[in-house]
């Protein structure tokens, strides 16, 4: 019988294996599951039949499977080889960053204000936790019970991305020794958890809590910081104050330790170690003794008059070095150093007096009469008056239906510019500011022009964050914002430091320094030395100076305020000083704000002082007594 050509697989007895026979084979007969063929000896064998089409499909499928497996092997070994080698190496070698010791902060006399102290922390390495879900959940629940941590919070911390699997995440920080030892025993053998010896930040502000606004505090890095790639998730970063401004100096350079670990992440041996480079030590111009004294006396006065909020700024008028910077009320920045508790934070943020607010640099207030010396300078410089020009004060000025009063009923009589400063004569400044009868005043444009020369309406550049820039009003601003034109009465109010004018205490201190040093603008600065060496430049200065002749007349007026005027309580000091009081109206029916600005010793000033007591009443009554105590302390202990 003739058959179609087939592929036949048969067993060849001569070779003991399977051979392929083609259509040249002789077919003798069919069997149920194959066919019979005769080999060379004539014996018959039963073999399987595979049609040509099916055999080809089988061969293609086999080849495809082989290529697929070969391609996958090539991908894993060549393309992903580096990744899996790194992963395997990571399971064997672990690189741990060693945070650099943060720089120490000193006051000008070498007192430590901020340092690092030994502490313990419990950390978690997510990559070392069990991979099996139930085992992982059981371990996290057990740890949350031992450490007293919310289970959900711990679970969220453990859910990190692949890039951070082997970063140690702090779970508990600043642990007392006894607690740390107990945790060390209880967590022994628990994969993914370690007890570490770390450095905690400590602030030594027992007698000067107000320095918390100056130094600030550190805290965990935020997502924005991590995006730069300069920080690891476990690092701490300056959040406010000097800690934030000079973060680049205080931070230092991290080291790293490469250790060999087992499959459970337990350290077996140290392979290599690179030491961390400590951050720079910073010396501030702050005098801790002066800061503590000013704060103590301020709080006593506030308690006596029932006020709650105040600011004190004291600075060297020659260099701009800030000697004291008090914002009250204050807070304990040690609460933030290693993670503040929710209830403690809530008590601070919900306090109506805002203890977290650095009012000396961020608060904006009407200046009251402390603005008058700068108006006097502008009028002298513009030739509107001379040092001998006098005006009669009878109790105020009347313009049509409006009356602009002096603070003294009946007026002050005839006063020249020095006397007007000494007695704070409103009428004199109404006239030189807004004009009256045949006198053309400065006007709002020239007032603000000269105010900017003294630094008002702009940040001073003091090296703490969140400084406010104050506000200088203008005709255009009033028309755009209030929908009203500018009236002469607005200029009168501006000339005595009222109306829409806003200044910050540190701005007022910097402007006072210009009067004290004879006409040079200096930039208030807290940082004085880096690793014991003077800053370069030591204290930045503005090149432009202000007319010395007119400054001297203003200085003489401020001296008369002490000898015969509104600040006579300062006349008994051991060294002569100059000053100017101010009483600024506030919104609503609240008490007025009490101001004082001054400097001393008069001939060669080493300290310029600005005081603001919010809702304190009269500047001469409450601010001047504090100024007297501050000057006397400085003359005794300042060392200048």
C-alpha cells in the first residue's frame, strides 16, 4: 500500500536510541498506535507517527520557549545584573550615615547657649523587618506595645520607598539611660529595631528664655529639604532662628560606616568607617547677662502694669552687633529639640499672646513719637527749618473742621527743634511735616524718602528668619487700597509716627544706631565669630552715610529729652545718655503702646536701645524705667 511521506520515529536496535526515518522506509502494516517497519535484520518494530505539520509546530514552539528563557536570563544577568548585585550586596553590606556633631553656639563671653549632649534613640530599619505580612504585623504590634507607640503610626513609618529601606528611622528619641537599657533587653533579637547612642540638642537658657527666639530650634527634615538630595530622612535641620539661618555652618559633614550584616540585618563586623566632620562653632554678639537682666526687669514691669507683650533690642551702634534681642512672651526651645508633644505644641499655638512669635523682628507697630527725630533731620536737611527756627504750640492745630492736638493741654509754648524733640511737641512736627500757613512742610513723599535713608520700610538684614519690612504709606497706596485721596491730616499723622506707618523694633534700633554713631547705617547682626574667628566682613555696613551736621542737632535734642524733657528719669545715670519717648495709639479701645529709643554714653555710644511695651501706656512712665536699668547694667558690666 502506498502512503504519503511521513516522519517516523523508531527505535534502532543497532544503536539503542531513537532515530528519524523518512519515506524511504518500507511499511509492512499498521498497528493501532503506530506502524510496523523492518530494520536491517528484518525484525518488525512498532513506532509512533508525527505528521509533518505538527512536528514543525512543535519545533517552533520549542525554539520560541528556548529563546524566551534565554532572553529572560540575558535580561536578568546583563540588564538587571547590577541592580540585583547591589541588592544582594545591600543584604550583606550595610552603609549607615553618621550624623556630624552640630556646631556649638556661644554668647560673646563664651557662655554655651546650645550644645549636643549624649542621648539614646530607638530606631527602625524597614528593610530588615519580616517580609511575610503576618510576621511583620505581629512584630510591629509587639514593638508598639513595648515602646508605647501608636500601632498605626509605627506601621506608617515602616511603609517607606525602596530608596529608604535601609535608612534608620527614629522611633523614640532622647531616652533616659534606664529606659534605654530596658528597651535594649526587650528588643534584643527583634529584627529591624536598634538602640543607638546619639547626640541630642540642648539649649541653656534658664535665665533668658527669650533667647529661644534668637537661637530657634532643630527638627526633622521636611519633604522640601529631602527633594534637594542634601539631606537624609533621619537628619535634623534648623527650623527657626540662628539654627536655621546658619544651618550650612552648624550642620557639618556626615560620616559613614560600612558594616557586614546577616540575613536579619544584625551587624557582624565593621568593614570601613569615615569620620564625620563637626559643624562650625558660632559666637554671637549677644551678651547673655544683658539678655537675662533685660528679660527679668521687663517681666517685672509687665506684671506691675498688667501687660503681656513687649520687645527689647540693644545693639552696638558702631558695628551693628546685637547685644540683646528680647521678644516676650517666649517659650522653651528644648521642647522642640527632640520632637515636641502634641499637647505642649497646642498650648503654645493656642496662647492668645503668641509666645512663638518673634515680635522684635517680625512685629509691625505704629512708632509714635520715636519717629520725630527722623522727621526733624529731614526738615533740617531740606532747609525747611534751621536749628534756630521756633514755632508756638498752644495746644494743637486747627485745619477747617479738624483739630490736631498736642499731647499737653494748652501746648508747650515756643519751641525750637531741640526743644521739640525733648518735649515731643506735636505742633512743631505737624508744621514741618505737613505745613501750616506760610510754612511748606516736607509732604509725604519727602518724609518717606528720608525714612528709607534711615532704613524704614525695608528689612534690616538681621540674621534670623521671618523679618518683617514695616510699611511706609503713600498717596498712591491710599488711593488704590482705601479708595481715598491723601489729605494734609494724613501727613500730620505720619509726621508724629501715627496713621498707617508701621515699623519693627529692630528697624527702630538700627535707625537709632545711625543717630548714635553720627550718620552711618549699620546692619544688625547676631553672628560675630565662626570657629573663634571674626566674620569677614565682621559686620556688613552700608557705604552711604547721612549728613553729620544735621544728625548732631538731632542728637542734642535727644540729649535734652534726658536733661529737661520727657526722659528725665535717665538723668541720674552714671554716664550721660540721650533718648526719645513715644506713645503710639492702637486699634480699638486698647491702651497705647509705650516706646523708648536711646543711646549711651552720649559722646562715645556703645549701646543703642529700643523698647516697646505693647498696651503699656505712656512711654515715659513704663519704658524709660526699663531703659534706665538696662543702661546702668551695661555701664557696670558691659565691658565697653
